[in-house]
């Protein structure tokens, strides 16, 4: 099977005939890792203009791409947001990558009562999200919002948005049952999934969350999950029931 052309995320506009200058890491990747030659096929996307094919042009140490053909038009991303407590670097890198692969639209780092990581390199996590989007065939890269305290996020909650939060204690339906209830009622809403840090949400936070009209507590099974595992599990369940898992890569229209 022939290897697929590389996909690169760029910040500039994409139109037929435009010449896109690449950044140093992209040049290194194409020239020194893939060893591509002038005229090689490259795919570009920017999260706004769809996916375009183009041909590589090399001149000394400068590499650019001439945009030639629209491959896929842009469409709205329908994935949920992910509210999570910042965690250590390694697990946070896993979370950024896997959340991108699972179609998250927005990453919402949130300081909770039990959060023990208050400083993180969000530029690094953005880079990981970009690389994951390039590799998993997405047309968009998740937005990473600045960290906020939980009460600050809840005070400015967007309209028509449900909050599905992992409840480590108290009554809660299994996540699949809760999501099937929603699907059966044909509720059309935006979604944010929320997981706490190690130790979960505090009793005070549970009380606040359970008092919100738009919040749904759910259980993630009998085992204690690490924060990044809980996020991946919740996102997988959401995508399988309310998301886009009915589509396949061959359809070329999924996020």
C-alpha cells in the first residue's frame, strides 16, 4: 500500500495558486525525516479553508508548497469540549494527543480543589494537538483555553451546552445508559465532558455540579481511573453513542 502524503497544519489562508512558506520544524520534517524532493505531494489544512493538495518546491534551505487543489471542504466540528484538571507533563501529553484523535473541539484546563499541578506548558500541548490532528486526518485543531478555576468556568457557561461529569461518588447512571437516555430524547445540545484530577472532584464540587440544571453525573465503572484514562474513556463513550463513530476514514468527512 502506498504511503499517504504528509499533512501539515498552517496558519495562513489556503487558496488555489497560493505559495505557502513553511516553518523550520516542518522543513526539517519534510527534508530530513521524509526526505521529500521538489514536486512531492503535500496536503495542507488550517481549520478554516478545508484540506488542499499542493506540490513541494525546494530552493536551497527554503521549502514552500504551491497550493493546487481542494481535496475536502471545511465543515463544522461537532465534537465535545473537555474540561479537565491539569496533570503532570507525561499524562497531559497523552491527554492532548488522544483527545485530539477523539474529536474534542476545545480543551478546558480547570483548577479544582484537588488539583496539584498549577503550571503547565500549554504551548507544548498545542504542538502535540497539531501533530495529532495532522496524523489522524482532522480538518481542525482543538482550541486550548487558558486555565481557569472551576467556579469561574461555571459562571460563564455557554447556552445550550450540557455538562457530563465523571462522578466518583453519589448516585450516577453508567455513562452509556445516561448517553442513550439523551439520544432517545433526541436532545440537540452542545456538550462538555468533565473529569477531575487524582482523587476526583471534592465533596463541595460534587454538590455544586449536582445542583446545575445542565449537568449530568455519570459513572465510569468500578475501577479507579487515572485522569487521562477517565478522559479517554468518557470521550470514547460519547463518540460511540452521540458522536461520529458511524463514519469511517474512507468517508473522508469525519473530524
